[in-house]
């Protein structure tokens, strides 16, 4: 137990130091940061307006009204923030593997995955977080959901669960570069799937619902976890299992990522 605590404390100190340096470098280009953050907010506003226009013509979609869909939208934005802010360096993995620069991570006496991922913090994702939380609060109030400490804790746990699934999806996609030379398209395709996270899986046909649940589990980013809050009296089994499944899926993605590192370490790419 003491050893584990020391490890956690050690990595926390390392991450804090790396984060401070990364933020300092980004603050050297404040205009770029402000413009990027503003662009992120505008993108999310456009998504908000899409829902508004859609529901002016259709009062509900398969039983989901405007405010429940808006709740799912805010939930998905909030759940997607960690992959945007904390795991953005996965986008650089492919170029570093092929250039040979990735080898530097293999010689440091710390976990390779942690070291690589912690080098980049995408601060503009905080604008997405603020917009997502604002959308959640607004729709929560309109739906009339109760506010208690227990429900707030459930909400945080559900959002973290959704984050684990999206992080895992991108980990799997990024790590394909250790085996596939033209793997850039895999990252792009997997990232595009995030747009489906803001829709309930129940509106899709059987085959697409199965794919988004069991093959590319986008439905677990927002739909299944959010049902714990929206339908507390009738929670589906997949919603109840989503925290355990999220942890398992993230662990498998980590092991796959590290398997690629071992391949790179011994044979090169």
C-alpha cells in the first residue's frame, strides 16, 4: 500500500511539473489560445443551434424531447473534455513513431504511456467543458431533475465513465500506428464517431445500435451513463454495468497501446 501511494504521489508530482511547463509555453502565444478557445465555443454553439432548429419542427425524436436531448448533448460535451484536454497528444503519436522521436520516451524511468500523454494539455478544451456544464445545468433545470449530493456524485461518476470509453477508443485508434503505416485515417474516423455520442442509441436501427454499443461503444460515452440520471427508476443493465465496462475498456486500450510500445522498442517502425 505504501509503495502504491508513493507511486501515485510520484506521478502526481511529475504530472504537475510537466503541466506547468506546457501551460507556460502555451501562454507565450495567448492570442492563439484565445482564438482556439473561442473557436471551440462557437463550434459548440453551432451544435446547440442545430438542436434548437431541429426541435422547432419535431417536438420529440423516439420519445426524446428537446430538453432531454439537450441534456444528452451537454453530458457528451462534458464527458469528451478529458480526451480533448488530457489525451490530445495521441494525435502526435503517429508522426513521432515514424520520425523516430518516440524512442526518447522508452529510455525514461517512468511509465511510457503516462510520460507521453502528460506532455500535452489542450487548454482550449476547457471552453468545451464550460459550455457542456452550462448546457447540463440549463437542461437539468428545465427537465426538473432533483438536486441532491447523491445525484451530483452519480452524475460525476457517470461522466467519468463516459470519458473512459472515449479515451479508450482514441487510445486504440492512436496505437494502430505501431502496426499500420497509414494509420492517420483511423484516428480521424474514430474521432468523428464522437458526433454520434450526443444522440440516444435508441433512435438508431438495430445494426447501428449494436455497432455503437458493442463494436465502437460510442453509446457508452453519454447515452447509457446518462440514463442513470434520467431514468433512476428504470435503469438498463448496460447503464448499471457501464462503470465496470469503462474501466475494463480503458485498461484493454492501455495494454494495446503498451503492446505497440514494446513492438516499437524491439523492432522499430
